[in-house]
C-alpha cells in the first residue's frame, strides 16, 4: 500500500497551486439593485410583470464559479473545432456552439445547418438541438428551459440546461452546490413600477448529493495543463507496469486508456493489491470486456 500512497502524493504535487483567500458570500444587503426603475425602460402594460437578473447577483461568488466552470468545460470540449466561447449568455443563442457540443458529446453527426443567418433559422436550429438533448437526457418536457428561452439569452434557462447536460454526460466539470440566481420582478401598477425579488435555484444541495471537494485530478483539469496531465498519466502507467511486470504477461505499447479498457489489467491490479487470485479467460468481445472491467 505504500506504493499507492507514493503514487497519490506524486499526482497531488502536480496539481498544487497557490490558494487565494475568498470572501464570504454577500448577505441580503449586498443584493440591492443599483439602478432606478424607469417605466419608460419597460415595454409592459399596466398589470403586466417582467423580470431581470439582479445586477448584484452576478457578483455572487458561487454563481461566478459555476459560470466560469461551465465556460472552461465548453471551451475544452470544443477546442478541436476552433470554437472559443467568451460569454455563456451571449454566445449560445444561434445554436452553433450547442450544436457542436452535441456532436462532441454524442460522437454523432447531425444535419444541422452550421451557420444560420435569420432569426427564424436560428430558432429552428435551436429547437432541434434542444429537443435532441432533451431526448438524450430522457426528459419528455421541462419548464426550466426551451429553445426560445435559450435563443433569447435567458441566463437561468441557459445555466440549468448546461448543468443538466454536464451531469448527464458525466462531464469533467465541478458543479458547485446551492447556486441561485436572484431576479428582480417588475410589475407595472397604475403607471408605476413596483419591484420584488425572486430567487431561483440552479443547483441545490439535494440535487448535488454526489458533489465532492475537488481532488488532485480536478485541479489538473481546471489548470488545463496538458503537460502536467500527461505526467500524471505517465506516473499511472509506470505504476501499472511495475505491478504486473513479474506476471509474465505482455504489456502492450498503447495509450493508458486503451491499455485498461478491456479489464484485464484491472483484474491483475485487484489481485495483486488485495492479494487474491481470480481465474478468467481473455475477453474476446465488447460484452465480455465490459464484464471483466465491471
């Protein structure tokens, strides 16, 4: 077991970086709206209600953390397409980014028009993309988002949509718990605007029951350093090779993910580390390989 401890220590050291102190989340007082509501700024009739994101809410550390994590995740996924997303609210409305994200996550080709010029074409493309994601996530319908809301750059709908996608596809993104978006509810009464506050949960402690503090590998992914990540992979490969070198079993010269995919090396490692033996036949097809790995 000492060898395992040394492996963990090496990988932990790769991910170490200075920690900057963080201030506590702002209290209710910090969420006051910084502007005067002028009825001329809102095209609503008497008795109607509209909403806007509280400007102070955008400074909430948890919301900032979530948006930054989603941004890094999307850009990492789409790097091979030469796509750079700078603003989650502004850059997803036309369907280009979400369409390529769908292709990357599923590995399938879709007949979406890559570049859409008119608003009608953009909405139509967004409907197809959202419908496909909902189908893959086994959602018949949801009130949290739809194609129109995402096309209209609705922050709440966009965040809930992306969080659901990241969870469904087990994406390497750390989603913080208890993230909320605070809205200003503006109602026109007798020619005057009356405002109230509405808090909508994006993530929650119950939904995020599997949330864990980031480990060394999370830090490596967040740093985006391919060199450090490759070093960690090399350490793990050396660990595997050292364990099984005395078993008179051929070690294949291939990437670590291919080397481990059929379960054979996992069986060897389990037997050596836990000191037991399991007889098995070399798996010949995908189903048998999955059985060995399980």
